[in-house]
C-alpha cells in the first residue's frame, strides 16, 4: 500500500504542480494582456484629448467671435459708432513715412546715376536722321 500511496501522492503533487504552472502562466498572460489593454486605452485617451482638445479650441474661438459680433450689433442698435482703428492708422502712417524717407534718401543718387548714364558729351552733336519722304505728310 505504501507504493501505491506514494504513486498517488506523486501523481497528486505533479497534477498540483501542473495546475500551479497553468495558473502562473494564465496570470502572466492576463498581466501582459492587461498591460496591452492599458497601453491601448492610454493611446486612445491621448488621441481623443488631442482631437477633442482642438475641437474645444475651435469652439472657444467661435464663441469669442460670436460675442464680439453680438457686442458690435448691440452697439450699432444703440447708435454708438464703431471706434477708429488708431493702431492700424499709426502703422500705415509710419510705413508711409519710412517709404518716403527711403525714396528721398535714394533720389539724389538715382538722379545722378541717370544723368551720368544719359549725359551727352559737349563736343558730340545730336544726330538726327532724316526720314524718308514716304513718312512725311502727304
């Protein structure tokens, strides 16, 4: 009986060891799968926040524009005139002054270069070619 009992005991131990190995393997697989699911969920959450974050930004811009237009409409209905864009007027004036200064600073050099290029030597006579008679008045 001891030999049979020993075989049964070894058999029970080997079955228990196999079962334990299966449980450990299943837990490892579950842990790996859980990590994969967690990683994928994290990726999806990042994509969603990126996508809907930009949508939220666009909605915020549209809301700001709507408030601005509503305030302008209210001002128009109450008879208030829109204010002048003094900032843009100042930028335009300064730009005009800068362009005018640049033209005024380069004008003397441009005039001098043109006179040097087209200068006629005093000893050279203007040569005027006579036109053929067919070109004259009839």
